[in-house]
């Protein structure tokens, strides 16, 4: 494993100016708790309605599974778009627009008469709204917290299990009481709470557009300082967008393939076996990659240690040679002072 000194050497410097690490930031954590909870939990909790919708529209499990897969795929694929909007306009307006999109998608879905319309409303419009909820909630915590960032991230990410454990039974209650169309209308109204969460995400410092224009007008030193202070947040936002693109393909094709397997076999046990094989293979792959990574880091550490040792030995040899030359000069001067020139040397000098 890498040494502590190498870790400290490669650690990124703290941002300037430092985030407040508290205050209104805890309100922002609560807002991120709501946005992250809706984004991660709703695509899974909405599957409560799928069995009855499948019977109503006379479709297969594979066809009905495309609803949640399209929603998740659009949510993850919309990460870069959300990242660009967050960098240009900030988190607050993006989250508000995301809440309005989710509300609009669920209200339109309540008037759907086919599965294709559910693909467009719940899948595409709702997924795009969830993308606009997820990205800003993950990004803004880094702007409010630095030393307490792990704690703040933990509280915000807790929204996913809390909402997942409550939305599923709540959706079942809504379905038993109002049917799937009435449930979608109520869920659309509930999604407006994301707009309230977005209003709580107050930006830190000037808006991104104001900061850009100010950096153009300011001096070279001031503008470079501002760019250095913003590099961390902008890179994090873009990195989250790229990661969500990678997650897009598995969530797009996974549920329909699982539904197809259920249609062929008619038993759920084969789904669990296939899921276990996928998880086990991915865990083995990560274990092998982690072992290779630590091995490469150990080799790099040994090479760095050997290089430092070699440079230190060369420096010591140079210092030793320099000290010897100084000692020779001192001995020559001392011998000249103790041995005055003879008469012949004086005559030859005259």
C-alpha cells in the first residue's frame, strides 16, 4: 500500500476560500436528502404498479420493465446535461426545473392509454427530471462542506434507503385506495417537494455567470485565484456526469432482460441466480483489479525509494569530493605560510 508521505504529497490542496462547513449547509443537506431520495428510490418504488399495469394493458414483463429502465437510463444519461446546467446556472434552478419535469411526467402518465405513452411520460420526462434532481444535490454539498464533507454526504445519501423503504408501501397504499391513475396524480403533486428542496439550495458566493464575468474583468492574479478555487467543484460535477453515463447501459438493458427471462422461465428463482452470478463476477473482477493496483503502487513506491536513495548517494559523494578539495586547499595554504620562500625563489621572482 502507498505510504503516508506519498498520500500527503498527492493530496489535493484545500479550496480557497474554504467552505463554511456548517450553518445553512445543514439545510442544504436536508434538501439534498429529499432530492437524492426521490432520484434513487422512485424508479424502484414505482415497480409496485407494474403487475397491475401489465394486466390492464395486456403486456409482458419484458415490455413493462422498459418503463423503469428508460427512466433510470435517462436519469443517468442526463448527468452531463445536468452538469453543464449546474456549472452555468447553479444548483437551485436546475433542481426546481427537475421537480417540475417529474410532476409534469407523472400527471401526463395518469392520462396514458398505452405502454408507449408510459415510456414517454414516466420514462423519459420523469427520468430527465430525476437527472436534474440528482446531479445538483451531489454537487452542492462539496461547495458547503470541506472537513465535514463525509458526514454531510452520509446524511444526504441516507435519503435513498429512507425513501425506498417508505415509498414502496406508500405506493401500494395509494394503489389500493385510488388506483394507478390517481396514484400517479398524487405522486406528481408530491414531486413538487423537489422544487421546495431546490429553493433551499442557496448558492455560495456569486452566481456562476457573475463569477465568470468578474474573472474576465479582474486582474490576472485575481482571475487565476478564482479559477483555482473553482477547479474542484467543476471537475467533480463533470466527473459525476461521466459516471452516470457509464451506469446508463446496465440500467437500460438489465430490467428488460430480466423480464424476458421471467417470461421464458415463469419462475423468479432464475432471476436471483442470474443476479447473483453477475454480482459475484463483478466482485471477483474488482478484487483482481484492486490487487493489481496495489501491486503496481508497491512497485512504484520501491522505484521511488530506490531513486531517492540513488540521488542521496550521489549528493553525498559530491559533498565528500567537495570537502576533500577544500581540505587540500587548506593544507596547501597552511604549508605555504609555514615555509617562507628561499633567497633563490626571491631572486627568480625579481
